[in-house]
């Protein structure tokens, strides 16, 4: 996979993570499968989470989303999907996306917020 090109979207469930999440470092993006989340700016987005897994993206998703893997939709926003990007400088790519998200929507993605 080339730099700055995300993978396809995969279900954020036990089978999807086991089959598709990389076992190496990766930047991860998570979205709601259907619908949109309204943010502070009054705009809506399907994106709900971004992170960088420095060692193992599969294990990171399994740890951070254990509730969703056990029961899709457990967080009350329906099923979630994930995608990833690997390669040099993906942490910088992720930082730029997070900054742009916060600038556009007035806050961080739903599951990146400290109280969520």
C-alpha cells in the first residue's frame, strides 16, 4: 500500500479485525457504518476515531474496541468500520487529518474526546 492511501473499509468486529487489521504499525480511522454524528460546529461526519498504533494495529483495535468486537453497536452508534494506512510518515498524515477534523468540526472525533 502506498503512502497516504488508506485501505478499504472493514467491519470493526472480531472477524473483520482478525482478517484485515495489520499486525504492524498503522494509522487507524474509524467511522459509523451508517449515518452521521453531529459535532460542535453543527456539521456532521461519519468519522468517530483516529489513532496511531506504533506496534500492532490489530492488537490496538482489539484493546480499544473490545466492547464493539464482542457486540457490534455496543457504544450506541450502530456498527463501526475501520481502515488503516501504513508506511513512512503516516503519523504525520494522521496528525494533519486530526487537525483538519478539529478545525472543520470544532472538536475531536467522538471517541477521541476524553469523556467518551
